[in-house]
């Protein structure tokens, strides 16, 4: 709707980049709240946030570039323009999971405990990022017909050019709302979990079904595998992984030393 929010000294500030930055800050605040009673090393949350966000951006962008290589092979300089959108979430999620394993080993923190700590921040960051998608005009929905929730985009956005004056399903806003609910559920579950990995597994049970269903309302070009698109197939795989984690994770829970009062 508003890809460019404003200009500063002639430099255009894109809404997608602003919402991504707000999502990162919200993630750090989430970790500060979760760890308010835990004694973690100085800079632990900021280091974790940096590496997860960096790997998430790289993985998401790499997946998007590979999916649209016919365009980017002739426009190589556009590969780094992530401020204008063009990320595939699951690509970033998978690479961030690899980095999470390495981070846990480096800091000698139990992996599943760290995964439980990290995942709520991902939910809120992703939710705010989807608002950036809406403002940028990417990841848009298909024509909404007579549905009351349809939104027509201005011609400055890609969907406005492809569907001039046609109301589209606001899938970005719907997904953002779903992620905010998931974030609240994960925050509630974190201090009440009975075993490490349960909160991470809960995310895998909650988000993939939301994403799977919303894919049927997407109007942008989708990469398909047989009867499903790539995001739906990945959603099924991650949901099944969540079921297996809940079933087979050992019932132990790591407790960081409590924060010392001063």
C-alpha cells in the first residue's frame, strides 16, 4: 500500500525495512521479558538476535533469489535489495535453525532449551514483518470476490498493477494476526513447559497449519510440487516434525541460574 514511507535527505525509507527493524526490536524485548529472572551472559540476547536475524535474512533471500533466478540472473545487483521485499520465510527459518544449533554448541547451552527461548521472538518478528509485506505490496492475496475483507491496492504496488481496482484477500494481515496470537500462546507456555523443546514443538504445531491454509488465498506466483505449493509441502513436513518432537523429546528441563538481586 505504501512501499516508501518517507524520505530523509533524499534517501527513500521503505516500509518493509522499517517493519523488519521493528520486528527485530520486538524480538529483543521478548527475550528480555523471557529472561528477566534468568542469569545469562552479558550480550547473550543481542548476539543470538544478530546471528538468527542475519541467517534468517540470508536464507530467506537466497530461497527467493533461487525461486526467481530467471529475473535475478540478469539483475545481479538487485539481489541485495532486501529493503524492497523479496524473502521466502521457510528458507530463512531452516538456515536459522542450523545457526541455532551452532550457537548452542558455542555457548554450551542445551539446544532444545535455546530453541524454546528463541522461538517466541521469531513469531513476533515474523508477524510485524508481514505488516511490512502488506505495506510493500508483496505476498498479496487472490481476488476476494464478494468477501467483506477484500482490499484494493493502489497502482504503485505490483498487485495494484496486476489487479487494478480489484479487492484482494489481505493474507499478510491475516497471517500477522495469527502470528501475534501464536506469540502470545508461546509466551504463556514458556514458563509452564514441562520439558525442553516443548515450546518450539508447539510453534511447529501452530504456525504451519496457518500458513498451509493461507496459501490457498495467495495471489502471487507460487512454486508448486504436484498438488501443493512449496510452502504447503514444507508446512506439512514441519508440522509432522512438531508431532515427533512432542512425542519423543526427553522429559528434562534445563534451568539457567537465577538472576542475582542487587
